[in-house]
C-alpha cells in the first residue's frame, strides 16, 4: 500500500452549473494509489470534456508506487502522455484550442505533494486554518504579482479568467508543485474555478468545518448553485486520519477506496 499510516475520507461532487449546457470538468479519487485530481476542460464542443477525461484516464492507469519520487515520476509520465493525446485530438479538429487546467494531490505514506496547472486550485485545512497551496496561472495573478494592479482592481479586471497554462495547449507541460508532511486531520480541497468564482477563500472553511468530506462538498456546491453557478463546478475533499489515532467509528460509512459507502 502507498499509505500505511493514514486512512482517507474522500468526498466529491461535480455539476454543470446553472448556465452551461454540459460539464467539461472531471475528477479522480484513487486513495489506494495516493492520487486525487480535478481537471477543468476548455474547448467547448471541440472537446474540453475530452481533454479532462483524457487526463483522468491516463492518471488512473498508474500502478502503485514504491516511493514518493516514484509516484511523482509515474504521475508526470501520465500527464505527458495525456498532453500529447490532447494535442493530437486538437489536430484532428483543425487545431482548435483544447486543454484542461489541473489540480492534483499526491500522497505517499507521510508525504504529500500538490501539483497544478492553470486556475484549478488546491487548499489545505489544518488546525482550523485554510491555506491556498496553489497559485493561479492567470494573467490577473501575474499582474498582481508584478504590482501592476491592486487586489481591488483584480476583482473587476476584464481578462480576469484568462489562464496562462493548461494541459494540452503546448508541446511540453509546465506545472508547479508544493510538498510537505501530512498531519493527522489535515483536509485538502481541490476544485475547479467554478467554485472560487463565486466563493471567497474566507468563506470556504466555515462551510467545510464540522462536516464529513462528502457533506462539505455538497454544502459548497449548494452555496455555489445558490449564487448562480456560472460555470461547471467540481469539488474534491480529502481528509487524512492517522491510523494510530482513530477508532473504527471515525471512518465508518466509507468504502475500501475511502469514498462514502
């Protein structure tokens, strides 16, 4: 097993939202492999959903890793394959821009890594404090980082949703990552921008606290739908529980993959 020290309570939801006519988001929850991800497709009828599903299918084919570096290597290999497959699909559709943003959580034993490309996000809730671990690959984030605009100006920036990186749009993949050690009761939130386009960071943790992973996902989705859900919405929450510090009752109701039974 990849993760002998931890058990995982995983929740997940995906929804087309209130305006879009189909859902281009996909997610993967594979606790036995130590992999969770959200992929937000772009490309409309040319195949944004195909791009996102290609990523899921490739990553899901990873076999169990022997170490954290091995898990990294296997994951990056599958993303490179997915990138090429998406570009081939684009070529068959007249060179249309097709791709997907990506937020991924990898866990091996006591180690975690967050890997992302685009504006799908990864957060960690630890000791009641929610921290965004990823950093958006968007034009507006670059302008904020350079000091060209203020946070207030960014709220209404006309090109706010323009991303600067995605899987499938370039010959090579350019992803960022963050890593660290797990702690008991850490929770990770992975989401497409359909969630964060309607809820601010300081609104997420109060909705998550005190709920199971699945209930928290559903509560976040319900609030997003209540606010109009102008985009597809996908949410994955992973709660990590140290095996030596948990009774069987704490993880009841979960199947062998860490999902609600």
